[in-house]
């Protein structure tokens, strides 16, 4: 078995739900600890890891807006939710002796470093895990788009989307036992078929920058490590070789 990482530098997108465990809301400490262990394993084989946390386990701007909150204010609240997740993940990583920095797109001097691209790259070069908080810092965006943006800015070799299932299927594998998993898709397949991988702006941005998107299960033991060493099950979204 090769323990050489397939990708030297990766951006891991964790939705808020990936930190929620079986609960309906909030942060589950055991789940956060498991995710941290997976990230630690990735760093131990020499992968440089940066992370974008979502916030949907705490607050979503669209839902807030539907309840009558001004959309921009609601999105600011959503971005603050991502900071809470980022701090929870940093705490769990530090408890496992993994050097971690949180860089926020909304400056919060007492809580985290501000997002400065060169500083983030320096942290990665020093082997630290970098967690990007507060999305893009702008309302009307999502953390999927933030993940594609930071992956491009950090010159990442892949954008990893950790989900509950081990790839992209043609139907929901939880409710349909005949659902078939794709090994590979093109960005255009995802856009044309409206497959639920990441939102359309994240797919377009990754396509423009030629960054493969790898969808894998973050909740399988060694899921991240296996995927990085080429043993795991996943779906890779990239430009087809002919295109
Ligand atoms: N958000 C935003 N701008 C960004 C990223 C996120 O306004 O660049 C807000 C938006 O309200 C969103 C919330 O933060 O609903 C949480 O992010 P997201 O829904 O992407 O989290 P996930 O679904 O990944 O848990």
C-alpha cells in the first residue's frame, strides 16, 4: 500500500451537517473529534490541509430571510455560524496536537487571524492545518463557493467534499437500493444534470481553475486517508480527458 498522498495540498469542504452527528442541530463533539482524527491522518502522510466549514447546522441565511430577517443580516449571521464551527474544529485538532490556525474572512481580531492569502500559504507550508471561517465574507454566497475560491487561491490540487455517502449517485442511495455511484463525472455533467455535488458557482469556479472535486465519505473510518492514498471509494469531478 502506498502512503504517498495523491494530492499534495487539498481543501476540505465540511458542511455544517458534517459536524452535527445524528442530532438535528448544532455541533456534536464526538463527530468533530472523528473528523479531526481524519484530518490528522491526512497531515501525517504529508498532505497540506486547509478546511472551509459551513454553518448550516446552526444558521442559514436563506432560512433566516424566509422568517423575515433582512437577507444581508441573515447571511452575516450564517457566516458567524461558520466561525463557531471553525473554532470547534480547531479546538478538537489542537487536542490531538495538530497545529491549527483559523483565518476569518470577517476580521475578528480577538478570536482568529484575518484572512490574508500569503499568511495562509505560509501556515500550510509549515504543516499547519488552516481553517477558513466566515465563508467569502460576502452575503449572497455559500461556503461551497468559498471552498472553490480558497482552493484556487491556495493552489490546491483538489477540492474534497466530505459527505455522508461515498460519492455521487444517480439517485439517493439512502432511499433507493438500486442507486448507482459514478466513479467519474465532468463538471458539465454535474451542471447539466443538476447533480447535488456543490452549488453551481462552486462547480464553475473549480472548472475554470481546473481543480478536481473529490466527493467521499467523511464518516467512514479512514475514509479521508484511504481516498488520499488511492484506496478509497469516491467520485471525481473533473474535465474529461477529451475536453
Ligand atoms: N454565507 C454567506 N456568504 C458566504 C458563505 C456563507 O453569506 O460566503 C452564509 C449564508 O447565509 C449561508 C450560511 O453562511 O446560509 C452558512 O453557510 P452554508 O449554507 O454554505 O453552510 P453549509 O450548507 O455548508 O453547512
